């Protein structure tokens, strides 16, 4: 192979390596951070619940109307059902198991596959109104600040997400975010079985079991002034703490506390009466380990695509060009002096 042809081949290979490195870093790597179209993940939780016993309440047994310390397990499945360009339709199905009873809840979101924020749904798709807010997932390399907002399906409200620092989960660095919600319940599925009003006699009988503020306000005169039946509103109060893998955005751990409180208006003052349900649960140790393993695998892939592979390709390309440059500049040493050949004239 001629020197010229060899040089051309080396330059071509170097250019191809640089092009491949560029594609890997700026095309494949960003695509790898998008919410995959085959996402299908189930996370398991465990905790306890407090529930209002409607039968006890119906028969006037107010002292035993609230059942607390009920063991529960929770299954949450996140599944992308379709993708439309950079928009994913995500089904978020949660089932709470307490004893022989199951409480299912299914929500559907339209998410931007890169930012994970709610976005406009595809035509004919009905989704939760979470536009601009996170609901089911954080993005990779999540910001360590208070810039995110959260959509709460129980109250259909959007609230700030507070960044509270860093921690370790399964040997991985995580960002810790805290979400606090307090707003009227608007989820139709939750409101449907709840009574919009209670007989005044029942509210009167409940008074000894209520908190100090409600007891103080529900004086005999205030009770007498209440309409019959007494209108009841419901307040949703939630606190969520999420431990988000810094590199991949995977929620390795999470704790959830969610309470629905019945309230009414006493003397023009909104007054909380009693909780009708309360659930407190966290990710099980087995699911934490599984999510940590998933973060390890996803993190390795991202490292290979964003750092290792492009740098290796660029390094090989640089070595080829350096070799070519050295070969072109290499020259044989010229003799210091030349002696004339035998019989050759030294003059013209």
C-alpha cells in the first residue's frame, strides 16, 4: 500500500471514529435518558392504615368508629401504554390491600419523555391535569433545587417540591425531595363513597371523639345552629419523601403519608372533625434492593454512552492522527558532507 493511500485510510478511519463518538454522545445518550416506551415497573410498599368503620358509625358506635393500626401492603405499577413522539401515555395503577379488602386506583398521565413533566395528551386520550408538573417519575440528573412541582391526584392540585439534601440508598447517591399537600379532595373515585352530609344527631354524638379544636367550637349553641343534615367537606393531607437516584432519576426509596379528613363549617370557621382514612407506607426492603439494582444497570449504560464510549473513540482517533503526523514529519538524516566519487572531477 502506498504511503499516500495509507494516509488517506488513517484519516478516514479517524473521521469516522469522531463521527461515531458524536452520534453516541449527542444522539444515543440523550435518547437513553428518555422514558422508555417499554416501561413496565411494579413497586411494593408496606405500612399501616386507619379507616372509618362505616357500619359502627351507622349504628352510633362512635367510640369504635375509627380502626387504627391496620397492616397494609401496596402494589404500584407504572406502565407506558403508548408513545407519541416525545410524549408518553403512562398508566399509574395503585392497589392498597388491607385484610381481604382491596382499594384500587388507576390514573393516566401524558408525560414529556425527557423532562417527565405533564404535557398535552394525544388526541382522544383522557389524562389527569398534570401539565407542567411531575407525577410519577423524576428525570435523570434531577436538579438539586426547588424548581420542580408535583401533581397530586387526590386533590388535583399542583404544589412545590422541596429539595432537602442528599443521602445514600443501596450504595448510590440520591437526592431527597419532600412534597406536602393540603387541599380539598377532588378525586371523584375517592369522593363517591363518602357522604356529603351527616345527621346532626350523629355529629353531636361524635363530639367527644373529636379533637380539642372541634370540641371547643361545637358548643351546644353552635350545634343547634348547624343545618340538619350537616354538610361535610373533605380535605386531603399528604406528605411524600422521595429518594431519587442522582444519575438515573429512579426513585429507589419513598415514604407516603396520606389522610382524608372530614370537616364542616362552624360559625363561619372551617373545622376539621375526624379522619375518614389514613395510609402510611414505604417501599419494602426487597423493592429497594431491586430498584437499586435497576439504577446500577441504567447508570452503567448512561456512563458508557455519555463518557466512556465517546472518550475511547476520540482517543483512538487522536492516536491515529498523531501516528500519521509523526510519519509525515519523519525524514532520513542528511550527510554532513559528501566526498566526490573516484575519478570524478571536483571542478567544472
